[in-house]
C-alpha cells in the first residue's frame, strides 16, 4: 500500500508513472520497507530515492497516521484468523492468559492496538 501511495505521489509531483519499471519499483519498495520499520517506533519518516526514474529524485514524508490510514484494511484482516483459532480450539478469548506477539508485523503499533482491543485491554507480550 505504501509503494502504491508513493507511485501515485511520484506521478502527481513529477508526471512520471513508474509502475511499469521493475528497477524503480524495487528501489522504492526497499525504502518503503525501511520506512515501515521506522514508523513502528517514530511518528514520521522520509522516503527518499535518488534518481528514481528519468533522473528525477523522489522524496516524501510519511506519518504514522497516514501509514495506518493506507493500511487499515490490511490491519483489520489480522483479527479474523485470531477469531478462527479461538473458535477452532473451543477456547473463549476470556480464557487466554497471555498473548505473545511473534513476527515483523506485530511490531506495528496499530496491529498491537487492534489485538489489545480484541483481548479486552490485555497486555501483549512482545
């Protein structure tokens, strides 16, 4: 979602569509992945790619709020698998003693918030 957003920003700012350029997309994706990690601990970051396409540099500041807005539909998709595991196991969420987060996406504050809310404010183990 972040790469799509940046592609649209580059098209809007520079009039260049990079969606058909695999090299430009790979370079942009690398910077977007870095930005995603930074936004797990900071409120904003800058995505910068020198000579992204046609010797045009790309530079964009992204806030955590904007990132969350762009990815909210994906974040909400995290809850149904949790519900299914509980249903399949025959355990209610009130019977869960601890929630342990494992994996890169669990570091995203909005994912943590959604899980904390789902488990009625239970503290998450990171």
